């Protein structure tokens, strides 16, 4: 059995008191029939949402869902220039963005990698949690984040979170907007968004984004182009169709592949200039994505409909990269080695989802039901062609501070390796919300999934066949007019292809996720408060068996796993007519189920504590002027590595990042925005997720002019 840690009762009692004492300021809701939930990060316009389908597809409100859900609004993305998914998730409660390289990122929540991503609620299966390139946010209306396991909606995954990116939809009223911005390091960005009706029953929307930028990092530059077209048509009174097309390309010159060494040969920490880069001047990493979504919705009476969805996704990468490794001398800075690689990658995914949802009456109450089937077939190929000869130029090179990217141009003929993998996931799922009494509702459901994969990846077999049933049970109880308590339990699984001593693939990683919380609507429904306690675990994680492994064959065994528990507090909404705010505090403790595997499974690079605050103040005496602040703080993190036979600890001290924004409505249609990010010029490492790291951006600025039809 996994070991369980008890919560610090004094901390929990304090946080509960904070959450509940806020009710002293609450007024009774004027309209009992409409449950309004403030969007996380809302500003003075006070956007509110009633539901987020990422967790259930039942069309219920966030307050009625027995899990923690945050929604990052379009307003927050616009106000603080959260132009990519990294910036959005940095502002999300309980989420850690592990940017290990300039063009590769991992995301973590509750101690686990986030591997479940959705577009408009359609799950995108991922073999790992890393995202290459960046996902631009100009085409999204909002980003929904369901923390905890969500396997009933997504299939294979972890107990971390699900990120649902909700696309902008066509409108039947004509609207248009444009934004042009300039910023530090020659950053230039242009966005155009146009929408309107073609006829009474057909509408379209188009978004075009272009961004070019140099960087605070030596030699690094990017060029992004994004196009989005959305169509919606009412074929009959009861039949609706929508088609969405996305094409994004991001070309990066001199990107990081790997990063900077974290310590010298004497064990002392390195401390380079924030602009230091190991990238060669000839290196590049280009990412291209093309996604098509088709949806057909058929209404069945007044409360039921059937929805059929299909998506085809193609992601391609083309790169020539330079990797630097080793431990430099503390006296000379020498001792690093480099090699080059040409890396090409292409994956294709076909996703299908068919489900029916609606209401039914039983025993005098109205209940909700959804059931459906889904499948995903995926294949990817990649190839790496290495150069260990001409790329091996660092022993004669100057220290990193003096490196100008002039590594030898590679011949790329020394070694070749790659992958060719196919995978298929088929699922059937059902979920229902039963209204037991007026204040009590029970959510119950399950998902049966079959997973098959085959192929080789860099000499390792990816052959795997597994099937799992994921149950879900939750309860929501309205114990007062504006207060709700909830509890939920679900499980997870994640296929793995590592082989044991018999040559058989290990069983899937299995997990559990438990959550207990309270939600409250305060201040006449203008303030939303949540407090959640969670406990999650994963079992059966593959680890190398050093006693049985050989130089030519690594044998794995299933370790007991990881246990993660903690708590999260959120407050979001409008505090006064002029001031809106959102606040979150999250705490997580992570430990291995087996003390012998503590150092192999658990790393201290995940901060135990995080605080995130967003404020927006409308200046009452100057019409059209507003100020905002976005602050993120995280506790100290560290990573233990071996320096020969001596363990070396790299520590990233606790730090906070403050962004400020000022917006002025010049005319009815034109506004100007000025952003300052990292106001205090904090120096920090992006991540200790890997054995290397690089620094975040110093203080920088952006100015934009925005036009609205």
C-alpha cells in the first residue's frame, strides 16, 4: 500500500477560516435560479461563466461539478498579453510550467505531468507530456483547466489536470478587431479577428496572427504565422454543423537543445548572464501544425442532442540542433563537449467522438445523462542523424560566456536512429448526474478503454496492449443557499512499453485521485471562492532493474509509485465596482511509496507552495483608464545530481514575478495598452526539470494599439 502523509491541520484550519470568513461580506443572491461563476482572472468587465464541459459533458455549472476548475478568460489573456499556452498556465492555480528549452515545455499539476489536452472538449492523446514549439492563444475564447484526474473524459492520463482550449466561435453579428504591438527585443505582433454572418443560418470567423521577435537570449529569434477559419451552419432547425481549420508555423533560429550546466567541477553553482545560450549560429527548429475539426450536432426534442466530432491533426518538425553537455572547470570555464543532430518528426492523429446527452425525469427530479464512444488512431515517425565528429568542438572553445555560436558546421553522417510507432485507443463511456434531493446530487460514470501500440523508438520496443475501466463517483451538496461541499473519486491509467526480464511490457501505470472541497458564491454572486483538499497517487512506474540489466538490454520493474497530496484555495471575482481580483494559494507534498525509490521517482524541482494573484482596477476619476497587476510566486526548489561520486545540489531560491499593465480607452473603438513584465528584473532558472536549465526573461516591455469595430 502507498504511504499516506497527513495534512498540516493548522494550515488547513487557517485556510478554511480565510475562505469562509469572506462570507461575512457576502450578500444574498438576488436571483436564485441563475448560478453565475466568476471566471478566473476576470477583470473590471466582470466576465462570468456558468459551465465548463471539460469535466463532464453534462452541461452543468462549475459549482455543480465535484472537481476544481479554473477558467482563464479572453480578457485576462488580452490584458496581460498571455499570447501562448505557457503564459496562460503560468497564471493558473496549482500549475507549474517547466520550460526546459526554448521550444520544448512540460506542464505539471499536483506533482504529475499534464498529458491530457483538449480542443473544444475533444481529447488529444499524448505519449508524453512535452509540448514542442508553443501554442498561440489568439484563436481561443478561453482556457479551461480541470485539476485532478479526468480519465472519464480523456482516457489514458495522469492525476494532474486536463487543459481544454476552447476555440473562438463564429458570430451572427458583424464584429472585427485588430491589435498591433511592439516590444523589447524587436518583438512585433499583429492580430486580426473578423466574424459575421454569411446568411441568416451561416456564419464564419477568421483570425490571422503574425509575430516576429528576437530574444534576450543570444542569437535566438522566432517567426510565427497563425491562420484560423471557423464556419458554423444551421442546416435545419435541429441540425448544426461546424468546421474549424488551424494552421500554425513557428520557425526558431538558434534555439536551445538542452540548456546550461548547473554546476562547476568543484560543486559550486554556475551563474551565467541571463543571455547565455549554448545554441549554434547555424541551428534551427521549425514546428508546423495543421488541425481540422468537424462537428455535427442533431437536436432530439428540447433537452437531448447527439454530437458527432472528428479531428485530423498533423504536426511536423524540422531541425538541426547543437547539444552541449559536461561539467565546466570552475577556474577556466572549459570542459564542455558538444555534438550536432538533424531531427525530423511527423505525427498524424485521427480522433472520433460520438455521444448523446440530455435530461430525464425520475422520482420527481430532473437528472442528466451522457454516453458515447470515441477512438483515436495515432502514428509518428522521427529520425535523428548525429554528428559526433565535427560537432565536437567545445574542448577547444572558450567559456560559455564568450561563446558566440560559432560551433563547427556538422557533417551529419556519423550515426542514425529514429522511431516508427502506431497506436490506437478505443473507448466507451457513460456518466450521469442524479438529483437525489434538491440539495444533493450524485455524479457517477465510467470509461472503458482499449489501448494498442506497436513499433520501435530508438531501439526500444513500443509494443503494448492493455485495457482498463476507469470509474468516477462524486457528490455535491448545497448546504446553504450559496455554499456547496463536494467530494469525488476517480482512477487513471497510462500505458507503458518498458519490458521486464521476460521481455513482456509492464502493465499500465495506474492511479487514484480523491478530492474534497467547498465552493461559495459571495458578494451577490460577484465573488467565487473554492477550497479543495486532494490526494493522488500513481503505481507501477517503470524503473531500471540494475541487477538484471546489461549494457545491451535494460530490464525494468514496476515500482510502487508516487503519492501526492495537498490543498488549493482560490478567490476570484469583483470586489468592488472598480476592483476585480483573483487569488490562489496551492500546496503539494510528494513522496515515493517505497523509501528506496524516493530519489529515483521524486524530485524537489516541483515547488511545494505557489501564490498567484491578478488585479485590475478601473480608475473612477479618469474614464477609460485601468491598471492591472499579475503576480506569481513559488517556493524554493532543488535538484540533486552526481558530480563524479559526489552528490551536488542545485537550488533555485523562492522568487516572485510581477507584471504590470495600464490600458486607456482613447476613443470608443481604440485603446492603448502598456505592459511591463518582470518589473523587479528577477533572475531565475526556468526549470530544474532536467539536469540543465536556462534563465527566464529579464524586465521587458510591450506597447499595443487595439481597435474594435
